[in-house]
C-alpha cells in the first residue's frame, strides 16, 4: 500500500474514533460555558453578629446547636437540610417531634469540633454564643477556615434590648439564607396576628410586677432587660422587676428580689430541676416569706425555649398573659 493511501486511511480512522468524543465534548463544553443559574434570591449577603457572609446558594447540610435554632429550621420546613442537631433545653414542640426524630443528634449538649466536622456540614447555626466557644475549638473563625459558614442567633450578640422585631429579623434572615423567605414572611404575618390578639387581653390591665426564676440558690439567676424575655413579659401584661439588669440573663441577690416586691414569679421549666422543686425552694426560703408572690403562691411557668429569640416567643406572650 502506498504512503499516500496509508496516510489517508489514518486520517479517516482517527476522524471516526474522535467523532463520539467530540459529540460528548461539545455537550460538556456547552454545559460549562454557560453560567450556572442561581436560585431565586441569590447571591444573598447578610451581616450576622459582625460576620458578613455572601451565600451563592442555600446551604445543603446544616447543623443546629441549641433548641431555638433547631425549631426555627423546622418551622421553616427545612428538615431536609439538617445534617445534625445538638443540645435540647426541653422537649421540642409536638408539631416538630417527627421531623426532629428523623434528624441525627450529634451530642446531648455541644459536640466536639471533630464530631461536628464528621457530620460534614456546610453551615452551623447556634442559638447561644456558647455554641461557638473558641476554647472548645468551635469558633466561627475556625469553622470558616474549614469552609463552613455559620450563624449566631441575634440575641447572642445583642447590643440593646431584644424585641419581637428581632425575632422577625432572625426568622426572615434564616429564611433568606435557605431560599425560603416566603415561608418566613408567612410565619411573621401569623406571629403579628397572634401578638395583636394578646394585646387585646392586656390593654386594660395594670402591669403586674414579675420576677423570673431560672435557677440559683445563693443568688437568683433571672431574666434581665436585654433579652426577649423582657419583651414577652411586657406584652403579656407584666413588668419585669429586673428590667434594669443589662443582660439577657444574670444573677441578682435574694435581698434585691425582696426589695422589688414581685406579685408573680415566672418559673422557667428546663433541665434536671423540676418546676415543683424550684417552687418548693422559693416557698421554703424564709428570706422570701413576705414577698407578695410567695405569700399568695402566685406562680406562672414557661419552658425555657419559650423565653428566647425563636419561633415560640409570640405564643409565649399569650401563654403568659393567660397566667398573669
């Protein structure tokens, strides 16, 4: 066979072999040459507790730490985005029970940094600042170095008193982060109606002096004026006797409890100490004997998860208004 004929055959064979590859290549090139379509609302930029983040797409594998963060996600229908959760203060609401049962629990309290990474999250949502303690390796900066975005509930870094407007902001920003802002707006509309109903109950009442008892023996750990608990009390027709305590929660002396003369004591229900045990501790304390709330045994109860910046807060106003 002559050299020109052999050369022609080689060209024809090569062309035949490359035709399927060219077809595949042209399809692939066509996909990659076009920019990926963005989800509606993205890119989304938000500044949360001093950390500015731009999301090009919604997170796919979130881990929540602290109950109110978990319940915000479940309320917004984001169970399928949860790669894990940790740290309940009390029972999740019945309407979330099934979704919560289907979510991996990484730890009873906070997971170690290694266990957190093992869940392969792309987003971590903490309810309290303690979720991101640098000393335990879970700081937001450490997570960022591992390519993991994060969010801290707004009450965890509040510089002023937290109100229901901050609850709305929390829910809306989480909704926007996950591409479900319409669901968040719908929840806010329902919350506003619920609070309007509560306002009708309390409009003709004189505010009742209220002391919140979280825990404590040598001193009282109570709700201050910085947290959402203070706004809940005011909307429910009460007056927080420690509203001048410039913290969400803080210690107060028993003598100051006596001086402020509360007419109702709101006991926060959570943890290993029952409401009955807390009530007995208060009733048995001779220092408190002349406090009106003790003399008349006037107590109200809220789960701790009702008194933080989460989706329970509007309902907590109605619950407390009924008890006051």
